[in-house]
């Protein structure tokens, strides 16, 4: 409106000098069009009345004024002042009024006061402009080239404000905002240079949304206290105080209920004139029920790396709130969607050149639990320390090596049903590398896993390498099976795990793994596992079986009773995505076994259906005639082999038989043989048959 003042002042001074000096005298002047100082006014009418004491009663009207300061044309503007002080050096009004359609400001009717000095100094006051669904009170001062302006916002609607083209251009494309702002805003400067800006605003009903639906807010409320001032050297100094304590916000996939988890953020920063970076000398944050911390940061607004450097001190992180708010959304489509926790974490974190360089955390009595995901840890405590390679190399000659060591311990843990007892793990981790510092023995059910070596290099990269040496001390197979929902096998599993290595995407074993089960021995040889962490892992191995107790084995799987010992092997086993694709397997009565060899009716019936045997006739024979009086039969030996090729099992038994091969070769009286006739059986069919055998109740003998 300063341009408007420059237009009216010469006119008013001229009219005042021409007006009769006697009080009560009146003068009316009109003009069709006037141009001055870049302004054009049409349909002008001025009414003046002398009130004495160098004061005038003034009424000014126009049909239209154009060329004002960026708010558009003024339609039927009107100004009145009952006591306008006019002189060649000063023009002042204390109790004026302004009305009309004032361009982008819309329809107005507000008290106005101003002072215009002959030297160019000025003061303006607009008591209450109707704007953006609320009101704005404005004051402005210009003195010796220095200017100040202040606005008192009351119920200003952001949605109407950003509808103004100049304001909408400040928002990212596609972002919609709304809400109500109230509070004071002030700016100051000299000439065309901004010197400072402050705002103390209350916001309510704040909402925002982007076109993609990945960013949204609703009914947000809180306070904003911000200050910007010119720095002694080129640039700006900024202070920000923000509290958000109501409403909801969504940043995919995180949802924040700020009524429950209010946020307080304070920051002091410096910005260059180019505004292409921000140096945050100090920031502090606190979120109710989640955590608090402080630090400093360097932001690069023009480059590819936004967070160039940071130093963060985490005063306290409440694990229960952090998981609920920030972790669970990322787990919602995983088996750990029900993850919960408790305890607290504190520590420090550094970022350099856009990448994490240091992390030191103190864990205090943490508990993690995901019943559906079969993961739990209780009383997890200790110190975790991580450095990137470059920083560690720089610090190593200067500091004690203890700085790089981590120690974590827990009271109990469970993973996929496997239960672990109390353990303490000393290790060091740098960059993508991990190394166990000392041998560790971790209780597992009623046994333990004694780890001698655990070393990982280049974790998470194609060059990942792992070395693992351990001994599994006897663990009850029944406990393992029960926890995993398997049949409760008898026996224990134990043995050495020598030189297990992962290199070039392949897991290899430097020796054999032995397990004691069903009173026999199972040996895993030549283990290789390709792409173990990929989508389709492949396994290669040979398995030897020696002297399994068939009575324990068949009782476990409800196959039907068989006594005696079983040996065999699975040679050249290959799997794809954990499903067998080829192998050469054979299982047979252990040579030299002197234990009783007996087989039940149910076992005979089940075996007779394998390989195209006469299952129906055998079952009929067992249910009729004199054989139905015998529950068990003696046998000489039994066995079965399968060479899997192209999803077909090439089968054989313990000896040739008329029309096929023996699966069970009988002995004594009454003698019963199980003979199979088909040597090519579809692997999937055979698997279904074996699964059905372990689930059926078998033939019923009256």
C-alpha cells in the first residue's frame, strides 16, 4: 500500500492547501482518471472538510485502482479519516477506515491508521483484515530505509491461503494442505534485504496429502515458534521450536497418533544465501512414549545425499513404543507382525559423507517377543559397538582396543521353537565384518552348542564369507521334534560341526556331522549349500545310516511295528528350494544284526502297497484265513532302494523275486513275503503313499 500512499499524498496536500481555512468549510473534487507513480485510478472522488487545527475530515473513493503491490486491482476502494493531519512534512491519520474489494484480499472493512513523513518514513496499521477465512491485523514501519512488518493471524485457513497462485507455487506439486493458523508473524529488513523473520503460531485441524497417498496428515494440532535472521557473514541463522500433540500423520508405512505420542523438536541452524544446505548446530527431540535425544547435522539440499553428516546422542529409546510406532509397520507383511518388546536403549550414532560411521548402544533389560514368528529374547543386556572400516583404522593407533568390543547377554531366547539358555556373547564388528572374540557355549534344550569360531566378512554383499566351527553336545531329538511340531523321535543329536564356510555363495563343511538317533548313527558327509540366503537354495550331501532301531523308528511314525536294525545311505543328494531333485538311496537290514526280526500286520500292509505290490491281496489275506490270527511275523531281511531321476524313482529291494523284487523276505512259519513289481514309480506318488501310511490306522484284524 506504500505505492497507494505516494499517489494520494500529493493530491491530499494540494486539496488541503486549496480548502477554506475556516472550520466547517467543505470541498469536493472528482476526476475521471489519474496516473501517478505507476498507479492508475479511475472514477475518483475526494471530499474534504476543514475541522480546524490543520486537520481535515477526508473521504476518498474510487471506482478502480490498478498497479498496486501485487494484490491485484482494487474495486471501489474507500478511505475515510475524521481527523487527517496534513502538512508539507507529514500526513497522518489515527482513526481512519478502509473498505472495498481489495484484490486478493477480498472484501474488506477495517480500521486503518498511518503516518507518512516527508523524508519517506512511514507507519501503517490495519486493525482487522478479513483473509483466508480468518482475520489478520497488520502493522508496518519504514524509517531511514529500515522496515518492519507484523501480522497477527487469527483463524487463518491454509487451504484458502494456498489457493493464491503466489503461495501455491511454494508447495511441492500435488501436495494439498489445509488447517487453521493463529499467532503473530513479523519480518524486518533494510531496502530489499530481509534481516529477520519470526513466527509464533498455533495450528489446529492441520491436514495434508500427496497424490500418491504415501504422505498424509489429519487434524494435527500444536505450536510452532520459528526465527530467521541474517548472519554476520553471508547467510542466515534459524531457530525452530515445534510441538505437535494432536491428530494423526502417515508417512508410508509409518502411522503416528500424535495424541498418544506427542513430538517436541528444537533446532538451531545456519543456512547460506544460496539455501542449498543446512548446518544444524544443535537439535533435540522428544516423543512421548518413544524416546528422546539430541545432536547436530549437516544437510545437503542440492546434492544426492541429503544427510551429509550427523552426530546423534540417544538419551533413551523406549523399545515398546518404538516397535509399536516405527518397527511394526515394516513387519506387517512378515511372520513377525505381532512383534512386541520392552526395555530401553541409549547411545550414540554418527554419519559421515552420507553413510553411518559409528554406532554405540547400551541395551538395558530388553525383551522381544513374537509368538507367531516364533522369536523371543528376554533380559537382553549389554554394549553394542560398531565402526566403519575407515574410522576404525583412524582410531586404532590412538585408543584402547576395548572401544571396539561388544558384549551382549540374555537370560533366555527362542527361535522357531528352539530354546536357548543364558549366554554371554563377546564380539567385535566393523564395517561388514563380524568376529566372535572368545569361545561361547550356548545351552540348547538339554544340551548345548559350543561355538569355537564364528567369523563373517563382507556381510550382505556377493563376496560374503563365513567361517563356523562348533560342537553340538547331546540334545534330545524328542525336545527338538516337539518344539518344531514333528513326531517325537527318540535319541539325541550331537557331533562336531567342523569348518563350516560360506564363500562365493556356497556353504561347505570341512568334515562330517554325526547324529545319534533311534539308537543308531546318522552321518552327514560332503555338505554343500549353494545360495543359502537366496530365493532358491540348492543342497548337496551324502548321508550314511548305521544300525537304527526299527522298533523305535516305526513306533515314532506310526507305520506299524518292525523290529531289527536298519542301515543304508543316501548318495549324491541334491535339492532345489529344499525339495529333492536327485539321489541314490538304499536302506536294508543291518548285516550281522542278531536282534529279533518281527513285522506287524500293519507294517506288512503298508509295505505291500509300495512299488506296485499286491497290497490289496496281502491285506485281504491278513484279514481272512488263518493269517488273521497272527499279529506279528518273522522276517529274514528287508530293504528298499530308490534312485531319483527326473522325478521318477527307479526302485529295487533286497533280492530278486518272481515277477519283481523282495521288499520283505519272510522267514519261518507262517511265512509272509512282500514283493513289489514296479521298478519305475513317480516320486510325488511315492511321497504321498509314505505320508498316507504314517497317518492311517492300518488294517483292523478281528
